[in-house]
């Protein structure tokens, strides 16, 4: 066990939200692990943007863009900060974050607590010129009169500073947000994002824009979203956010808490939805697989189901940041054992 794994264990003695704060502070003090980002066999290029390796940090850990460089230094190939909303927001009352230790899972109903675009933009500006892929996950304020305008505002303010964008329309903790996944609302959103992108690209150069979806979608909804994204110029789908479902067999006392479930129990449903999106898009739309990745085996399963890259968050709570290096080592070993020269050859080969 490394010092960092021990750190992760110690953090679990605190209540989850305090532990999260302590972990952010430790990372910003440079106490995280050090691992090179470069991994030529695991590198991936999506919409012209090259990720030095395919294992990314999912949104929600670094909502205010406080520690992207420390997370990159820990070995993540890319870091997605946010979700950020135009105006600062307190989020829901505490407690709102629950550790389901027996299930290796987390339930959260944070509700987009974040410091808003001003603070986020300032931090990204300060790291101008630094290497590394840092994405901005953008959201909408809970009390916004025009939620689509909030996403456009996120693009507009952060375009010069972020490597890519993810429009998060799938958090279960902002009432009504997931309705943006329905066809008419999605066509409107994508149309307005596209319009904004054209001007921003002319002024500052291109940036990939991804869309993050829920795992709680049926076949028809998956087909509609895939079609809208292909027609609407979205560069990749991030599949998936947390689930409002509670799969049978959860053992933890807090399993009935309201909010989005993530971690191990999300692996199967989110990987199924990923495979369904891969089938629906037939490889025409890159996919980023998220949900329950806690080992190389799970990362590999996401790749085989159609993911070009993966992200994780909840497993860090149980495994510590040393996990990213272990997953990369395991993926390289797996590629070699199965006779692949590069990760891209394994995508969708289920
Ligand atoms: C505490 C917490 C906060 C999160 N906040 C966000 C968020 O602000 N925006 C977002 O797109 N996803 C958010 N997520 C979802 C994660 O990015 C990820 O999609 C989900 O947790 C599944 O991955 P995992 O099983 O590896 O955690 C959050 C997850 C957790 C556990």
C-alpha cells in the first residue's frame, strides 16, 4: 500500500464532504502522487484534441477548477472541471453526499454547488500556457429563466481557456434539467450551441464540445439523442452521469438516500447504455465511458463496449489517486496480452 492509498483510507474516517475538502486541499498542496501523463499506446485524439492517455477525471471532483494541474500530475490524461454555472450557487442543504462503503458506491444530491463562472474563468486564465487537457463541464443555474442561455454563456466565457467543453444536461439534482435530453429541447440547445461556436471558433480557434447524458434512457431516447448529436455537430458523448435508479442488491444503510448513484453499481447499467449508444452511432460519434470504473478490467470493458476514453470519480474515494496509474498499467498489459498495438484498435471490439 502506498502513502496515497493510506491517505485515501484515512480520509474515509471523515464525513464525505469534509473528506472531499481535505482531499482537494492535499492535492493543491502538491501531496498527490506523481505519474507521467504520456502513454503512447493509450493516447487518443477526439475532434483534433489529443489526450496523452485515455483515463480522465470525471466532472464533480474539481467543480471550481482548483486543482486541474495536480490531477494531471497524478497521471490523468485529461481533467474535466465543473460543473460550473454562470452564477455561484450553494447547492442543496447538507448532508448531500453519502459514501456507500459496502457497495463501493456514492450517492450525491449536491445540486451544482459551485463558485460560478467568474471564479472558474479566473483560475483557468491563471494557468494559461500550461500543458495538459483541461475541460470545462458547463451547467445551468437552478433558478435560470433560460437554461440554454446558461450553456451558451459557459462557452462564451471559457472558450479561450478550456481545452474542451462538456454540456451537462443529465444531473439528476437540478429539477427539470434532464428534460433537455428530449428531442425538441435538445435540437434547440444544440442549435444555439452551434451558433455560439461558430463565432467563438472564428475568434479563438476550434474547441471540441461534448454532451453528457444520463444512464436512465430507453432505446428510443438513445436513438433520438444519437441522431440529434450527429446532426447537431456534437463531437463526442460522455456516457454517463449518475443514476436515479437503485439496482437491486445494494447493502448500505444509505442506499435509499435521494440523489444520483455512482461507483460500482453504476458500472453495468452505464456500460449497457454506452454499448447501446455505440450501436446507435456505429462508431460515427466518439464516446467517453464513465460509470463505475475502478480497475483496468472495468476500463477495458468500457473500451470494448465502444468508449474511446474513460473517466472516473467515485472509485477515487475508495482507492485513492494512485488508482489512475494502476488502471493505465493494467490497460497496457491487456492490450499486449490480446495482441493490440494501440488502444484505438480495441474500441468497440466486444
Ligand atoms: C459527488 C459527485 C459530484 C458530481 N458532480 C458532477 C457535476 O457537477 N457534473 C457532472 O457532469 N457530473 C458530476 N458527477 C458525475 C460524475 O462525473 C460521473 O459521471 C459519475 O459519478 C459516474 O462515474 P463514477 O462511477 O466513476 O463516479 C458527480 C459525481 C459525484 C460522485
